[in-house]
C-alpha cells in the first residue's frame, strides 16, 4: 500500500500553510480597519455606533457597502 506524506510535513505544504496564514492575517487587518472606519463615521454622523462584534459577523462586501453609504453622507 502506498503511503503519502502529510502535506504539512513537506516543504511545499509548509510554504502553502505560511501563504494561507499571511493572507488570512492581511484579510483580518483589512476587515478590522474597515470596521474602525465604519464606527468612526457613525460617531461623526452622530449615529448609533455598531458593535465591533456585530460588524465582524458581516461579510467584507457588506461592510464596504455600509462604509460607502456613510462616506457619501460625510461628503455632503
């Protein structure tokens, strides 16, 4: 029977894991910045400020839409 080396035990597998981790961290940082911008815009506009947790549960695309709406109000 042929035994395969687990992916995380190979150099290529470890490199893929590192790439995935870096991408995940970058996406998390970007989402966190977007959440901060939304909350700041809500404060400036004297709106109810959404909780971090509430915003963190939303997909990035929805957060971008929320931010663009708030941003357009700030530009008025």
